[in-house]
C-alpha cells in the first residue's frame, strides 16, 4: 500500500482555488513548488496532483449544480402549492354553490395536511 503524502489534500485544495481563479497550469505548478518546497514534496509530484485537482473540481461543480437544481425545483413546487391554496381560498370565499363549496373545503383541508 502506498503512503499518501500528508500535504496532498492541502495542495490539491490550493490547486482547485488557483484553477477557479483562471491561473494556467504552469503558474499553478510553480506556485505549488514554491509553497511546498520545504515540506518534503518532490517537484514532479505536482504534475500528478494537478489532474486530480481538476477532476475533483469538476465533480464539486457537478454536485453543486445538481443541488441547486433540486433546491430550485423544491422552491417552485412550494410556490405553486401556495398559489393553488390561495386560489382555492379565494374560490371558497366567493362560492355560493353548496356542492362546489364542499369540494373546495376538501381541497383546502388537503393543503393543511402537508403542514
């Protein structure tokens, strides 16, 4: 089993930040060589870690995108439900037909079950 360098996680995180800042690969490698030269990390190691940082960053962005889609769908569903409830309340207030009023009352009670 290969021992993982204790500086790897910090360095990969630093690389991801630099990639987000639109720094080129050469700059990122040189910056990491400078920052980790006294920490026992060989110069060539950063060339192996850069693709790992890029892959992790892509996975992070994909996960965040999926979460924002899920959150926006939940928000839209909640807004629609509020609007339907509001419309049903208005119809109930303005309704004179007994059968329709009973149906609207059942619909309004179904909205209360979700709370």
